[in-house]
C-alpha cells in the first residue's frame, strides 16, 4: 500500500463515515429520548434512496402508498386509545397529525410529480415522503409499549426491521438503484483527486451536526428533548410530555436518515434490504459514544468508515467481519467502565 492509496482510502472512509455519522447521531437522539434502539434507521435511509431513484425515473414511489397505510393504522390506533381513555376531545388533533398531514404530504408530492420537477424539488419531495414514516411507526409500534424494558423495545425494533424489509420488497421491488451524483465538481488536494460528491457528504454531515448543536442548546424544543433524555420522570413533572418529545425525536431522526439516503445513493447501489448494514455500522459508531454522546457517536462512525475502507482494500470479503469485530472490545470496555444498575421501569 502506497501513501497515495492510503490517502484515497482515507478520503473514501471519511466520506462513508460522514454518512454513518448522520445515522449514528439520529440513533443516539432517538435512544436518549425514547430508550428505543431504532434498528430500522438504516431502512429509512435506504427507502429514501429508492424514493429518489423512482422520482428521477418519473415514477411515483411506493413510499406514498407506505405512508398512506401507516397513517391509517396510526389513526386507528390513536382513535382506539382515545376511546379507552375517554378523551375524544383530542380526536380532531389526532386526525390532523396522524391522518391529514401525512395524506397531504403524499397528495402534494403526487401533484408536484406531474409537473416534471427539477432535481432540487425531487430531493425535497423525497425528504417530505420519508419524514412521516418514523413518527407513524412510533405511534403504531413503540408508543403502546413505551414503558417496557430496553430489551423488549430492542426485540420489537429488530422485528420491525424485518417487517420493513418485506414492505420494502413489496413497494420498491428487488432491483438495486444508484442515482446521479448531486454535483460533478471535483478538486485536487495534496495530489489526491476529491470528488464533489465526497465533499458534499462531509459538508452535509458537518452542517447537520452544527444545526443539531444549535437546536439543542438554543431552542426551547431542543432543551425539552435534552431534559427528557436526562430524566423522563422529572421532565414529565415539569410539564414536558415524553410522547411529544419522542415524536419530535423521530421526526428529526427520520429527516437525518433521509439526508443519509440521498447522500449515499449516488456512491453505492442501494437495494430494499441495504439499510440493515448501514444502520448496523452506524450503530457500531454510536456504541463508541456510549449511546449518549453525539460527538462521540460522530467520531466513532467516521472511524468505522475509515476502518471499512482500509479493510475492503485488504480483503473485500471480510470487511464487514472486521468492522463488526470492533464491537467486541468496545462492548467489553464499556461493560467494565460503566456503572451497572437495575433499570427503573416508569409507572
């Protein structure tokens, strides 16, 4: 391996790691607020890439039908919940958030698609269609068991991933897709050619990380999410609703997964089941940060991307084994360094 090859591998690893960083930060965000290790995060990213590819091909993506089905299920579950709690006065708001708004997004996307929109509009449409999925899944799957143990939530999350893989095959088909690069620009640094797509991936990761920092430190909603992450019971006593905080966390997480899918689509062929590896490698990065630190998760994810890049050069067949083997020493270290206590179940 020469220095030039090492530089190329490092740049490729940083770009891949930047995508993993967005997914890892979103995973940590959802976990700290809701205690859910959201395994389907990578599936949302893959669905975004498939959605954008369908829009590029001037076809309305299956994401629209998926959102409609999830919206109807979420609305039905919310109505049943309100009936049991005798709180029908909240029905109009429930219909607005779980049915009207998702259907309005799908309808608006369908109307705009008939006008043959440019690339920038197609990117926005892809994000619009993908953003409601995580909050709707939260209402259907996780909200009814919100007070369960972390192990129960993890088991359900894994089951949800397999369900989404099946839905992905149904709505998107088995074909892999790769979209056109978002930019054709390139530059040379220290004798190494860097593509504009690589620079765009790194810049997007830095921008979204900075926006999250500003959101959590300087907005009331961000501070309420941080309070919920630190102490769910205490935040509830202060008037913060954990369910609402969870919905916001899922919205932000879904948006970040969508951006990740858009960025990775031009550099990797994406299939309906590609999201599992994306989410799992980002999860390794999140584990480095202890599932609590956003900077730690981002640094860990970039490290995973660099390790994957060099591992693929040495042995492409074993690159995933090498990356996931990193979990073993990290988990041992975390287990020895962390204080253990029995999980408190909220009443």
